[in-house]
């Protein structure tokens, strides 16, 4: 669970090139446009295409609720020079198997190392603030860019298994990776 420090919507993480901040209702159009792009949605197991604004509204309400409760932390990615303009999302959510990292980045910003920068910052925050012992992340086997982000953040491959994909109405194979606190430290 995340501490009180992260449970206020003024919380942010700053990196060399990014602000990671709470997402707001003003971000909805950018999320619909960027995450709803076919090339982005197809590289994830959970984003449907086309992406409906109502789904984004419901997602944001749920994410902000989890942020407030400390049961998750979803942050909007924005370039430092334009902190109000969302370019992607990153978050950690808990389920019955533990905490999981998830993310997506708008296509115009692919290939610049921005997601690696964001992932490293959020992984650090997870281990520094929560006392968590293990963090997992999944990636489609064909999503080599995501797998590079995962490797740069220190995760190690654990298994390939089917994962329900409500967005596609079927199971998709995901490669799963884990990072242990001892390896992070």
C-alpha cells in the first residue's frame, strides 16, 4: 500500500524529462486519442480499440480512488516543459497475486526512452515508499519495446501464461517478469 505522501493529487514524481502526476478529467481527451490509437492499444492486453470515452472516465474515477486510498498509484506522464499535456500513463495496482506495474505511451513519443525513465522512477517509488517485496509486470511477447523498458528497470522473466483480455474477449499470452526488493536494492 502506498503511504499518505502519494494520496494527495498534488503528489508528483519529477525525472530529468518528465513529470509523473495524478491524472485529471482534463486528461480524458488525450487518453482517448493516444491510448485509443490502434498501434498503442494492440501492444497492450487491456486497452480496447476503439476506446470509448465512458471507459476512460470510469478508469480515471477508479484510478483516482485507488490513489486516494493508497491501494494503487496511477500517474499521468507529461513532459516537464508541458506538465498539463498527458503523453501516457503508468501505474501500480494490486490484485490477488500482488502488485503489478502497467503502462502505455502515446505513439509520437515512442523510441525516446521516456517510458524507461518513467518506469524506473515509479519502481523506485514503489520500493522506497511501500516496503513491498516483489513487483511484477507483463508484456506481450511481440512488444519488444516494452520488454526493453522492463529489462532496463531490472525485472527478470518468470513465465509465459495466458492472461484474460477483456478488451479483446479472449486470453492473450503474456510474458511475466518480476523484480524482488533485494535485486532492486
